[in-house]
C-alpha cells in the first residue's frame, strides 16, 4: 500500500493512473456491508430507480501528510442522522453533471472551493437503498483548503483526517444502526467510526492504493 512518506504529486499521479483502469467496484464495496438482524438493504440491484447524488473526496497535503475532509451530519429523522460522511448531496437541475454537484455541495456544506480543473477521476457509484440514492464519489486535489465554514443546517462537525491512517484502521466495530447495535466493517479516526456507504467508498479507494 502507498505509505505516509509519499509526496502529494507522486500520490496524485499514481491515483490518477489507477482511476483510468478498471475499478474494483462491487468487489471492494461489498466488504463493508454490515449484516442487519432484521433486513439488510438490497445493494447492487441495478434495476432500482435511485436519485443521483455525489460526494467530494478532497485530497491535499498538510505537514507532509495526505489529508481529506469528512463531516458529521446533523442529528435528524433521516436514515443517515449523525453519520460520518464526505461532503456531498443530491444533484440539482442547475448542476452540469455530478462533478458539479460534488463541488457545489462541498462549497455549501463546509466552504471548500476547488476548481473543476483539479478533478482527477471518480470511484464507482455507491447505491444507498435506504435513502434511495446512487452516489458518485468524485476525487479532487487542492493545494490548500482555506477556512472551513460549516452549514449548520446540515453539518454538525467537520474533520481534517489523515487519509492513509484512516485506510489502515479497517476492522469490525459495534455501531448504532436504527437504534440497534450491530457489528459492522468500518474505519475510524479519533473517537469517530466511519461505516456504511462512506466506508464502502473508502474501501474501494484503499483497493486502488494497495
């Protein structure tokens, strides 16, 4: 796997090249699907009609380490209440495409402004049956992220996370899903657990870096 002594330009070139080849897709994503005691959502049913959405994986160098941005969603009545995720959301009619969606949502949610020219590729879309979205992970690089300003209606906290340390943290952890504690494949940083769709995205990214 890529190690922490890699320089950002070398990392960018390596990842951009990997993204142009066949992606691990479902084979990587399915490793992170937890088993629910009552009803596991029906992933990978491509006959489902799902709404389009996108998230931004924004990568940058800080103190000679490759970092990314994750958010904690506000607690609400939705299926992803309080979860750790990449900034992102549903496609609007005004968006040219899902790359625009990811960039716009990241700017609105946490104040990240990344030019489209920094886009290097996308991961495999992740189906989220519980909220009926098909989510495209969009990868961009930036020289600096500037000041982060959260949209308090949608975001409770924003985190600057060491990417490679995060990817190395994969293991089974107990998580609270629909008010039931279940063991779930996950990643972690600090006292935060990343599971579900975001973990599926991270697992595919990890496969590309092996």
